[in-house]
C-alpha cells in the first residue's frame, strides 16, 4: 500500500527517538563499549522504509549503526548491506555482523565505489528493497579530536572521513596550506555559504606565511582574528544558540576534503540503479546544499553539470523551470515522493539531541 502523504506512526519508545549522532565518546570507548545510538528521525525512517521480513536493505551510511540496529531488531530475516567510507565505522559493522550472523554485510567504501563493491558480491541492479542514506559526519568522527572535524577540540586539521585509507588524499591542512586565496574563497562561498569568504581567505593566506596552519584551534583563531571581537559569537544557529564565526569555514573545508556533494550525487545515482521498482529510499541531509541536491535529483534533474551547481549555489533558482522528466505528482519518471514536503525532526527530538536540529528527510518510492 502506498504511504504518500501519510504521517509516520509513533512506533518507537521515547528512549529511541533522537539523533543519529553519538554523544561525546572517544574513539577507543566507542570500539569497546556499547555506543549510544540515537539515530536522527529513526521513527520516520522506519516508517518510510517500511522494511518487510526477508528483504534486503542497503544502509549507505552505517556510522554507529543506529538505524541498522533498529531495523535488525524490528524486522526478522532482513539482510542489511552496511556501507561506510570510514574504517572505524566498518569495525563496528563487523562487530554487529558477528552478533547477527548472516544478517549484516559490512562494506568499506564510498558511495562512488558502491556499485563495483556490490557487483563483486554478485548483487544485481534493481535487487534492493530499501536504501537509507544519512549524509554527513557521525559523532564518532566529530567528537574525536584526532580526526580534526571539531571546532571546539584541538587536533590535527585532518577531516578525512576515509581516515588513512588513501594516504595521498589531501587533508584540510593541505587545502588550507596550498590553495591560493581565490580558490579558498570559492570553497568557503560554495560549500559554507560564507558571506565573508574573501576576508577569511585573506586572513588564512596571511597567517600561513608566518606559520603553517596545521591544528583545528589554530584555524579557528585565524578565522576569528579576521572579525571584530564583538561578533565572534554574534551568529546564531537554528536553536538561537551562539555559533562560532568559523563554523561555516569548517563545514566548507569538510565538504571539499571529502568531495561530499559529488559523493552524494554518486550515492543517489547508485540508489536509483540498485533499488527495485517499488523499493524505497530515505535520504537525510544536514545543510541546504545537500537538501537542494536531493530535492532536485528526486524531481528528475540528473544534475549532470554538478560542477556548475557547486560553484554557483546562489544561481539555483534559475534552474527551476528546466527540471527534466518532471511529473505532476512532484516526482519524476524514476521517483514518486512518499511525502511531498521535506520532513524535519520533532521538537522533542531536537531538544534531546541538538546536533540533529538541521536534519531534513526526503522519502521516495522507485517507480
Ligand atoms: C550521519 S553518519 C550516519 C549515522 C548512522 N545512520 C547511525 O545511525 O549511526 C554518516 C556516515 O556516513 C559516512 N559517509 C559519509 N559520506 C560517505 C560516502 N561518500 N561514502 C560512504 N560513507 C559515507 C560517514 O563516514 C559517517 O560514518
């Protein structure tokens, strides 16, 4: 039965509502203790994926396994293919695979590598029943100072989700150290939607002439130094809490280092190819650049000129009249939306875990 526009049922106990992000935990304890698992919009994801016994689910962003664990608990005889580009996440998936023999198949790789990984396992296009893509970083990544994602904890300016898997892949310190001022400003504008991109890029270039910027706190100070002291925390997040002026710079660098928008696009195309007709897709995103991309993809825009899309985010309105394969139900030849409007977390969920406050869920059925 089609669930278009239907509200999610309240299927979960209160304790399981919340965000996918872990609370503050060091990596070592994440591996040795049972991690807290409060996935973002869990109730809504379970509702829209509507997983049935015997089905094959693809969790493209295993992370701490919060969503996967709940799917395994709720549905018998389900098989979960658990992808993540982060070897730490895959260690957790391997642990879970031992506990649920045969039901979890860990896959180390990126969205852009997924189809090749599945072809090696003889999993054919059009054979998956449900796909979840919960974009962005996990708290395991954010809270571990050594990973270099955090603005508030000092650590090496790294930000590579793949960890050491690709030693030649530039980390955030390499980007900050080597790109010219104009390129840095473009990254901050395109991926951070930072209004003061040129000012910040100029401050970075000046500072690195004196000392290379290798630490997260060092970068935060350089960015802060380009603003008057009075405005350091003048920006507010969606909960009206003070946000550091370097927040957008960190977001922009992280997206650039991990090529996150191209990866998201590759992930959506993989989902389209892997889902069977009638299969379900849930995508959770955490900022407007990602959500715009998902929305347009589900409306039928193949986004083949993604480079232009990246570097002119403000021009996106211009493309609205040109959507390909647009259907009157708001979907496309490939997708039927299960809910026309974007789904956001309930107020209580945001209160329980503010990190999930900007989450947006889109759910669609593969035609
Ligand atoms: C928000 S977390 C997922 C949390 C998970 N749903 C849970 O409940 O624990 C996102 C995860 O996706 C992974 N990821 C992000 N981009 C990826 C990509 N392009 N390919 C594979 N994994 C990716 C990250 O390494 C991270 O572990």
